[in-house]
C-alpha cells in the first residue's frame, strides 16, 4: 500500500500556505471536486464500500440542494464554526454562502475518509491527509474569499495588505510563521527568570540549581528532566506560571537539566549518551551537591522517557537513587501514540535511518512543522489570516514564544527513539532493550510514582500516560498515583495553582483529599479503609475515569503533597549553591538554553 508521507505533506502545505491560486474559492456546493481525495485513496490502495459512498453522496446532495435554495431565497446560512464568527461573514450573502459551502464540502470529504476500508494505521493516515486538505481549503485562508481581510483592506486604504506582505516576507526569511511578538521576550530577562546558578556542564547539558525561597528545605532534592525536543523554560516561563518557581516555593531544593541545542559537533550523539552522559550524570551530580542518597526524579514528555530509562539502567546496576518519580504527559508504553503515529511507519523510519542513523541532525524547524501540522487551524492558518491577510502583528504570548524556539535533535538518538519506542514499542518489554550496556526493565524501578496526563492531549493521549501505571511498581500498584488534568499537552501542565483555573480528576484507593467537587461525570466511590499496596488493583483507564472525582483548579497542589511525602525531613536551606567540587559557573538560565536552532 502506497501511503502518503505525512511529513512531506505537512511541509508541502506549509510551503503553499501563502499561495491562494492553489485553491479555487468555493462559491457553490455542487459540483464537488473530490479528485484530490480520490487520488489519495487510489494511491493508498484503499476503497470505500459502494453502499457507504452512495449514502454519503445522497446526504451531500440533499444538503447541497437545501443550501442552494437558502441562497436563492436570500436566507443567511448558519455558520457554526469559529473561523467564520466575525460579522463580515454573515453581512455579505456571497461570503456566507462560500463559508457554508466549504463547511458542507469539508463534512463530506471527512466522512469519505472515515468510511475508508483499511487498517487502523492506514485509516489514521488517510484521515490526517484529508484533514490537511480540508483545513487548507478554507475560504478564510485567502484574500479573495475572506471578507474580514477585504474590509480591513478598505478601512486601512491598503495599509493592511502592505503590512501583511511585509510580515510574510519577514517570516519567509525566518522560515517559520510568527506566532507571537518575539521582540517582547528574552530568555533570562522576562522568561526563565527563577534565580539560580549553573553548577555543572558537559557537552550535552547544563545542570541548574535554583536558589531556595524558604528558610528550610526538604532533604531530598527534586531533579527535573524536561524534554530535549524543546527548551526547558516551558517549565519556567514567567513567575506567575512557572512550575520551577512553584516547586522552589514549596520548600524543594530544585535542580534542572538544560539540554544543549545540538549542532554539528553533536551529530553522532546516541540515545545511550542522553541516558548515561545526560540523565545518569545529572542524578550523580545532584546527589553529590545535595548530600542526599536519593532524589525526587521528574520527567516531562520525552524527558520522562529518558529519566525512566536511566532509572531502569541504574536498577540493573544495583542502584535505586529515586525517592520518587514524577512523570508528566510521558509515554513508556507506545501502543497508543495518537495522531503522531501517522508520521511513523517502517518506510518512514527506514528513510530517517538511511539519512541520519550514522550522523546528522534532525532540524528543529522540521520538528516544529510536524507539531504545527497536528493543529493547523490553530498554529498555521489562524496566523496566515491574521498576520498576512489582515496585516496584524501577533501579540506577545510567552507560551507561543517558547513554541517557536525550537531545538535540533542528533540523528542517531532520534532514529533509535523512533524505532525502539514509537515503531516497535520495545521499552515496555522487560529486558528487550539494552541501553548504556544494561538491560532495561521499567518494573525494576523501586520508587513511588506520580503519573499525570492531560485529558485533551493530542501528543500523549491520557490513556497512554495512564498505561505507565501498569509498567511501574508491578505487584505493589498502591505505590502509583494517577492524576488527570483538563486541557492539552502544554496548557494542562502549565496550570498555575494561583489561577484556580480548569480542573483535574483523581480516583485514589483511599478517600481523596477535601476539594471542591464539580458536578459531572464520575464521582469517586468512597472507601472506608485504605487497602494495602499489594492488594490495590489498577483498573482500565475508562473504569478509572468513570469512578473519578473532578476537582476545581490546578493539580499542582496534589503534586506538591506527593513531593512533601517523599522529600524527607526539613533541613536548613543551603547558603550557597553548588559545593567544593561543583562550583557555580554562571547564573541561571545559562548559555545552552539561549542557543537557537535557526
């Protein structure tokens, strides 16, 4: 089966995003041009059952006829889509009809993709490819069919078009769409500002120790491992939404790994290097500086995969340095990787291995394009419309500034990660993989675990996060705790306790701590007694959620209590950072995080 290459498709759409001639405006719902989808299905060797196709066509023609009659009678169609919420779309009958026609056509094309007879992975790829087409065809994306942009052009006497062209040319030089006013932020000035010192560095990472904010701190330090696919300061944006600052203010001595943005000198770096020279070295230095035999280990996204692998390697060597392990939106079982699986199959992995396995870099720009293509309306077309068609400048937004600050990945490390986790899902199998000379068995990690997932996460589906509960602490499931937060991969994690926004779900064997419950799905069944760790069974994800209680606000205080329970006794806060062997090198956030991939 000749499946479409989603990476190539995403890049192609990005290249064409400013070319209105690529698509004709849809002014009438019929006849509908389904040739792009038909060609896609033909190339993929996929089919749609004739009965299903006939039903779809009949439904489409009925709706199309009804829409056409509405237009002829002067009735304005309803536009239940936020892309067409502005009054300009409804005030002009042709614009309203264009948008309604597009939505009807999009509905039909999506239904065709959903009706395809193919395997689950192939259907996912076809749906993804069709969705890319559908999103790109929106009349909101082109000046000729966007009444908001046209009205702006009239009001500004052409200045909006001039500014839009200038914005587009500037972005073409940068090679990416501007999502935020990047001049408003500077790493170390108003993002990544929690006080601290770099106390160790090697060719792969810098280790930051943060200054204490309380007179006493817990004896066991917290070592935070962010993903190497992004800059660490997603965990330390601004004081009011900084996970790092919150952890410090809760009385923890916090250390954090700041990965180097790889250049040609790191093009041969492997997964083993990230585990041995990265995570294991960071654990050793943290223990040496703090004087504690144990650390509260923390991993976010792929940082959690690296940290868990490192702890399993150390367990195989007879070491158990973790007093606890926190995993935020982390995959250990890669059976369900959500929409990302469209980018990963044997053909695509072999292509990467041929190009990069023996050396080279996976450009951060390509990775950013991949992630943007997962949410094209939010991260691509929304800014095409605003920045280029309307000539607006994007407003300052710290999270989107971070999102545009991409990182490269070493080719050998990236290829190993793709094949052994996403493609073959070998990490979950005890002893199947050998990393840094040691067999990997995640079940050998002996530490209580706090697992967090985000309910609307499209990168790490929450049920995939929950799957870690079955891999860690086998035989004593009571040592594992799962908390589910609202929102997505980033917004769910960066949910400050001070804001009291969103919500989270818990379903603990013992009665949950007092909190303000929200009416809705699943209230926890109260239990009179706490069951022993060994007797606590881990239910399937859906069963867990059906019995869960929803709480108003941030999940951060739940995590703070977990750290406190595993932090040891209170000791006087250190007066100086580092120690005799590891002297401060430079103030946080250090040099490595300031190196840009572009």
